[in-house]
C-alpha cells in the first residue's frame, strides 16, 4: 500500500512538472474598468508571466537606468526566435514600441499589455511577417514617482507617473545628448533590435477638438527619398483609412498652444533630440501616437490599442517594400547625395487641407485676470477645412565630407559614437593630413537652462583648408556607413542638435591664454608700426565703431587676436573634415 502511495505521488509530480502555470491575464486597467493604469511592478510581472506561459514571447533585461534598475524588452515572435541576429536573417519586419517615456502619459503601457496578450491568445491574428518588440516602461524613475495631480489637464487615469526621470530629465529630449543611463540603454536596445518601424506612445493637449487619436509621423521631407514619400503618401493614409474602418477618427498632431486649430497649424519638426528624430537617423520609420488628454482614459487606451493593431496590419502588407526602401535609402545617400540639410524651415508654397473636426472656440474675459482667455464650446462641434503646413525645405545645408577626424582626447564624443555603432579607424602613426577646419564665428546661447544645458543656437562657422598634425590613435570616421545621418547631425556644429550646440565643446569657447596690458602695449605698438595694412585696418575699425574707439582694452585685444601670440585653440572646432 505504501509503495502504491509513493508511486502515485511520483506520478503526480512528474505529470505536473512540465505543466505551465496558469495566470489571470486580465490587466489592472481592465480590472479597474478603464480608470487606472498598471504600476511598474504590475507591468513587468504581467509581461514576465505572459512569457512563462506563451513560448512566442520572451522578456529580457538590458542595461541600466537612472532609477537603478534595468530596462526590459518584451519580444513577440511567432517563430519563437529571440536572437536578433537570427531574426534579422529571416527578413521579417520589426516593430519597436516605446511606452512610458512620460509615465503620466500611460496609455501605451496598458494598451501594449492587452495587445501582446490578445495576439498570443488568438483574439488577434498572429502576425506572420512582423516581430513585435516593446519597452514596457522606459522612464522607470518617473513611473515610481506616482501621483494624481501633476498632469493638470488630463482626464485620468486615477494615478500615474511623473514626466521627469530619477534625475528630473525629460527623456524625450535626451536621445542625442545621452545625459541619462536610460538614453544610453535605449541606444543599445535600438541597435540590437534594428527596427524597421518605431512607435512612441504619448498623450498631449494644445487645444480641444473631437479626436481621441492624433499621429505625429517623422517629417517626410527630412526623412527624404523613397522612405519619405512612403511615409507621407502610403503609410500615413493607410493608417488613417484602417482606423476609419474601425470607427476611429485620427488627425495629424494638433501643433498649437492656446490657439484655435482652425486658424491652421504646422507639422511638428522632430529633431534628433526626440525619439522619432533619433530613430530616423538610421532610416527607421518613426511615429508618435498622441492621444487627446481631455478624453476619458479608457477611450484613449482603446484608441492606442487599435492604432497599434492597424500598424501591424500595414507592416504585414508592406514588409518587403519597407525593407527594400530602407536598404535603398542607405545606399542612395552615399551614391547620389553631395549635400546634407542640417536644418529645415516651412515651405510656404505647399500645404495640405484637413477636414478638421473641432469645437468652436472664442475669447472671453477671464474672471481671474480680467484678460481675454480661450474657451471651447463642446456643444458647438464643427468640421472645417483647415490648412496644415506639412512641407519643409532645407534652411542650412553642408557639403558632405568623405570623412571626419576626431582627436582621441575627445573621449566623451568617441564613446557616444561607439554607442551608436559608428565605424571608426584609429591612425596607426602620427600623420599630417590636409583637412577642412571650422572656426566658430558666432553663436547664441539660451539664457535659461534647458534639460541640464545652456544650449547654443544660430551657430555659424568660418571654413579654412589647412594641414593638421594628428597623432597615433586619433580616429578617422568615414561617412560611407550606416551611421551617415547620425554623424552629420551630431558633428556639424550648425545642426540644431549637434554636439556643439549641446555644449559638448564649450571648453574651446574660453580663451586660455591672454596678455598683461602694460607688457602688450609696447609689443602691440611695434606690431602696428611694422605692419601698415594691420594699422590701417585698426584705424578704420576705430572710426567705424564708437564703442570700439572708446574701449582701450578691446583695441589691445583686437590687435592681440591678429598676432602670432593669439592661441589657435580658441574657437577652433576640434573635429576636422576630409574632403
């Protein structure tokens, strides 16, 4: 009898050892009837359990964040392959979804949990040509900092995270400068996954209107070529059409603040500080989902869910074409392009017309300030033709060099380039190389701090050709590589989000050596007397400027800057171009 009992125990143990645990996969959002969002712990636990039960899903931790815990990526692949080197071999389309970059904008967090669950449980058809990857919550520190008040205008959820991360950075301004561990880890994830399409889920409000959903695709002229045409002429219209069939209206991101949209508005220009601006540098088709924060939370999450479903349908249909266009875009830059646009401005000769669904707005007298304030009347909806300026043209262009040379001492720049898989070759010996050199001629600087920096703008340079002595270990970086756009956007000082404009080179802006006036006065006089042209230029400058004529130190300094004693490092941009 005892043997039978032991046998039964062993049989029961063996039978259940291979049995996967069962879990309740109803999300916290669903349990709360659409009023609450999941915490960070609930979100990671949900995805972890999903991966334990369904072999099509994998979860892994990667890198570090400022919050002291790693980021996670969750991958859904019907082939059950989770090695990205192998995934890239089978030519599937890869969609990367980023959630919780602003954790108060939590719609994507809950929508993605339901999306992954519904796919593996068969409620949505399993994609055949698409691999889904998500960062469940990107701003973990902000997610920990839960409250119910900081999203002043937002209609739910009950509690949510804070926009700033653990060090109070807005992570959607950090993709190029990489001040945070989060951004460095995102770069690691991005270059591991190599997505074809990227979605960043957000919530916004600059006006009141009828839409729950708005889209913010990366600017098509800036993306350029066949990829730019595809995102503008194919992907965006297809997404709008698919959502319309599901009774979800969507419009371009309403880029206004304290103005009525029917006056017309422009497309938002996503420079590389932003997620889609960064991913575009590597020919990834990027878009932000911007739900309307005044709509109920349940409605916003459901809209985000349907939008992501629709994007998967587009990838299933266009996967081969998208991959071909991405490949062609990389190749065409190196073959057909001589110049590169560093900044853009609105092309006023072109625009689009939106049949915009809004609410009548009017200016009324404020009971607080007595001034005029904007007020919307939801009892007066309308559909009007609205001008949408979504065409841009280059504002500043630069000739593309064959290569850049970076002295090894600028290790912080080199580390960021390597993080973004920039290919570079160290010099094997000291070398004199003829290069194009930049002197910073002028620039403006923000008067107030912005994301930990006093950022420069309106930067201009003076170009000269000269021979420079480089030493063994300095790096030569060819522009004929996958990181082509990234190199130009970061290393050309005039680019809005260049490393120069983000203060990475501020040490060159400070003069390190100077002069004592009582000594230099005699040398300056000798210099003028021995150089008639210099003396004439000096006298002309005095006559031309009363301020200069009345400033004795400025006069001595000007002469010093024309002499051999003036240091060459001052205002000398330390990265050189090989043409």
